[in-house]
């Protein structure tokens, strides 16, 4: 079985924004990111496994959400990809002066 994956680094958190406490992606319009979601959904439609992974490189977030106010196309593309069967995962990181390691899974609100 063929597998496809996309990993995005997430660093945006807006304490006064629409989703306090959430890590948000993207932090700017990303036509390329939206296109990658379409490609992942196409992989699932062809019978393959596809995973969208958000790596939250900060330790103060409790979930990941799409920043629809920044890029509505990406947010709707993420919802379509998830509905099509793309696995959507997120992990936050433990950050020390010596290393960054995956710490715990976070829920993704699509």
C-alpha cells in the first residue's frame, strides 16, 4: 500500500484571537498547502493511506484549529480532506535548550 503524508510546523497562537489556547494553522495564505490537502484526498480516493500531521512547536496549546480567518481556502480544504478520509493528527513538542521532541497528541478541530 502506498502512503502519503504532509507535515506542517505550527507556531501561531493568538491569546486574544478567535480560538484562545489553540495552535492555529496556517499563519498566512498558503495556496501550496491547500493544493497538498487536495493531493492527500486524491491519494485516499485511489485507495491509499494519507496523513496530515501538524507539529506544534510550542508547549502552551491544547488543540489545533484551522485559521479560517487567515486562509478560508485552507480551512475548507482541511475539512474536505478529513471528510474524504485523510487522517489528521497533531502533536505538541517538549522544547528544551538541547532538543525538541514530540510530547503528546493534541485534538484537531476541523
